[in-house]
C-alpha cells in the first residue's frame, strides 16, 4: 500500500464493527507490509473471515474475539 515495504507472510488480527456489533479474529494468515503494516488477505481467507463475521452476527453476538481455525 505504501510502496516502501516488502510483503511477507504473517498473521494479523482482523476486526469488524457495525453498530454495537464488534468482532476481532486473531491469527488470520495474510501478506503483511514490513514498512506500514498494511495487510492483504487471499480470497479464500477473506471468504472465511466474512463467513465468521456473518455467523457471529446471526448468532446475536455483541462482542466476540476468536481465532481463525486452520482449514
């Protein structure tokens, strides 16, 4: 994103907030910039994160912190 760093494999915490709903998903595999910390998710990982967020919202969760489970 910054065009100054190098993207390397790593793990990040992805957060999502909507109204009073908040979820943090830890240990999400990503490519992370070593300069600015911006990260990019591969499409299959992004879909898993999206599914976890939707499931938590469907379950009526207000706040949740979870780890992304290995596929």
